[in-house]
């Protein structure tokens, strides 16, 4: 089934409320939306979301340029299409900017394939379950006063979530964050809590803070240190009782392979837009499965 057209749009969507993400104030979310139409009129949609405007316009232009390569090609051949885009853009790759430009297009390819088969993408990938464990992470920022944090948690619990993920930045004293976690636990006894440290700590801080946090019962500590410090992550994984999670900042299969081979993480998190779409996501997921490592998604498609 040949691809007849590829259309790429840039969307600037106001956030429901001003929030802070990884130290940046966010008033709008930026989306690149890709639409792929095949010869029978079936349309597939893919997208990525970015909380920052940095490089969003060149990323939009790069996505359009890569989309032009797909016109006239067979939509079923996702491996070939992915390779075509990757080869065309390898001067600015691998990973990084190139992966993000490819991601919405690869997602749209899979959306078309699933629609042509009359299935969901999950079923097309061999999924056997209609549900997965999930967690809420919206409106749970470290910049929020405790009362607002409790109100956000209340809304997430009312919506059916039993797990939430809190953010934390650079701190001199972990006791305040422990108090925030304990307040949440007091209000919602059966709520599972993850903590994302947003790569804000040194290795020594992470060991000290992690030991203190072990008493709170959080189910994972995410990105405590720089994501490429594989030896440091392994030290934390081997010495802390809290599972160590990470991976959202990794772009290539090779970087995930190195992380898995080094046994640096208990939980691997894959960002669908950063890894380049569904096609490479599957490969990383299978690798994690073979290594018996838990897997979680990040941002997309949630």
C-alpha cells in the first residue's frame, strides 16, 4: 500500500496551568503532528510533544523534509522506511534531533498499518492484554506548595490512579521531600509513589538521599544522577534498597544496550519520541525483556 501524501503540522497548545518542568517554566506545550495518507485514503497520525520551544521550528522543518522521503513508498515496510529516514539524516545523527524528527512519522506509519489491519497498534505488535499498570505525573511538580500537591493527588486518585510520580530538583536537605511523601501517604494509604530526581544530584548526594528515602516506601527513584554515568547508576542500584529507574534521556538502541549490559537500572524507561518511534521502541523493549528488566513508557503515548 503506497503512501500518497505526508502532512506535518506544528501546534502550540496552551497548558491548563503554568507549571515547572526540569527547571523550566512551561506555559505552552509544542506538538509536531504528522499525517500519512495511503492510496486507499486511510490516514495515520503520529505526534510528539515538547514542553520547550527550543529548536522546535528546525525540528518541524526536519520532520517535513523526512516526510517527503516517504511519499510513494510501501507503508507496510516500516523497517525500510525507518532505515531510509535514518540514512538520510545520519549527518546530524545518530539519535538526538534526528530521532525526534523521525518519531512522529514512524508512529503515523504504524497507525496506518493498524488501521489497514482493523486492529490497534497494540494488537498488531502482539499485545495480549487490554490494560497496563499506569501512573499519573501531571501537576505533581516540585514547585507546588504541599496543599496544591495534595489536591492534585486527590484528583488523580479520583480519576482511578493508584500510582503517582513526584518531581524533585536540586536540594540541600531531603527531609522536606520526605515530609511531602509522608503527607501523601497519610492521606492516601494505598497510593504507590515514584520519585523523579531529574538528574539533579551528585553520586554522593544520591547515595545519602536514597538511603533516607528508603524509609518512605517509594517504589522507584528515577534519574538520580546523570544518565550516562553508568558506573554511578550501578553503584546506586547495588547499594540502595529502592529500585533505580531511568532511560528517558537515551536515544539510541546502542545506549540502551550499554545501560542494560552494565546492569545500571532496575527499571528502563523509554521515551517513544526520543527513541525514534515504534520501530526502535520494540527492539529496546525486547532487549529489556530478554534481560528480565522492568519497562515503563515516558510522555508518549500517555
